[in-house]
C-alpha cells in the first residue's frame, strides 16, 4: 500500500515510517520544514509539504494514497481549544478525501479521560464527542465514518511510549530530575501508568492498518500498570540522583507541564488487541529502558 503518514518525523511517526517501509509499503510523509523533509526523504519515503494548519495538504495526501495513518497533533499547552479545532479540521479533510473508498484510516489517541477507577478497555468508547471536546472529538468522528465506507481504526497509546530517543513524558521527567537535583514522584507514588516500547507501537499500527476491521479500537499497551514511584526510582538510579516525594501542590513547579499527568493514573488493557491481531510486545520494558540508559543523555 501507499500510506500517507502525518506526524511522520515525530517520535512514533519515525518508527512507524520505518516499520511500513521495512514491510514493503510505500510511504508519503507530511513534513512541515526543510529539515523534516530531508530527514523523511533519507528514509526512502516520499515527502508532502504541509502542517496541521493546512487541511488542504491532508486532503491531498489522503486522496493520493491507499491508506492514512494520522499521528500529527499540536501540543500548544497554552491553547488546548485551538489545538482541538486544528485537529478537527485536519481529520475532516482526511475523511472527505477517503469518503466511500473503503480505504483504511488509522487515527491516534491516548488513554486518558476515557474511564475512571479502572484500566480502559477497547470496548470503552471515548466520551469526547463534538467539536468542543478533546481533540475535537476526532476519535469518535473517525470511527463513525465507517458508515461512510471508510475502514477507520483508532489506536490509543499508553502515556509512556518509550525507547532511546524518546522526547515525551518520561524524557520530561528525566529533564526535571536533572534540573531539580532529585527524581520525584507525586504524593505517595501509587498513581499508575501503562507503557509500551516504540517499536511495538509501530508494529501495532502496521498490523491495524493491514488487518483490523473498521470501527476497531486498539490499545498500544505492553505493560498495564507501573507505579509512578517505580518510574521515579528507576530514573533516580539511572541518573545517580536521590528519589523523593513531591507534594501535589508543588507538582507544577517541580515537573512543569508533565506534572499534570504524572499524578494521574492512566492505564489500559490490550487483551482484545492481542487477541484480534496476534500482537505480542517484544521490546524492553519501561524500567529496562530507563536503567539501560535511554534517558541518561542530555
């Protein structure tokens, strides 16, 4: 297949492009800068210039491809409503291009804010409905488009998609530890995260693209529960720093933006995903990655 990938030079996107190319697919990647375009071209992928503020590029990429993997997302923490509007316009452009085509469309989401008090399962629908909701309600919008003849699949990522080169939440925690001189956890550290290695995530995206039925929700979760205290302890050991509890009231000052997430439990099950696609994670665990030096560099 010729696969249009947005967010193609991001953390998960880069691994996905490599996975698709190594599996015999062609890739058309969206790039918003000369540097990103050069990086993408060096992999052997084709390049389409554009960004999330350019829905016409999303329409063009989807129209000229056999499948779409949508990973791009703005992370302007000062304007979440603006992020949601931009995301909605991009997804609407993709859906318009794919209307009636039976082509697969993989859309990314996270595990947070779906259910409370237990791990999220693939049977749990996102409560984000409508343009004013999280990500503009695009997970539900995409899945509803099955009725328009689009094979839409939602893939929800664990809060830690880890590995060497990660610049997501765990990298931010490591950076905060270096700045503060201690590796912290919030309160008693019993909040829990799920985790998955980036290589396993990319493989799941490919498997979903190739074989998941329309309307499917998939969970990129290798480890269902890791306490935030265990994450902090591993970072402390890897960085040679003491480990301490941070008062919840001080979490923002200590951790920055990631403090909002580090005090929350965000977990999910992947039992249905594994059964449906035969996906079995093989990458290192989060703690193995941390202790192996994935977050030790500057």
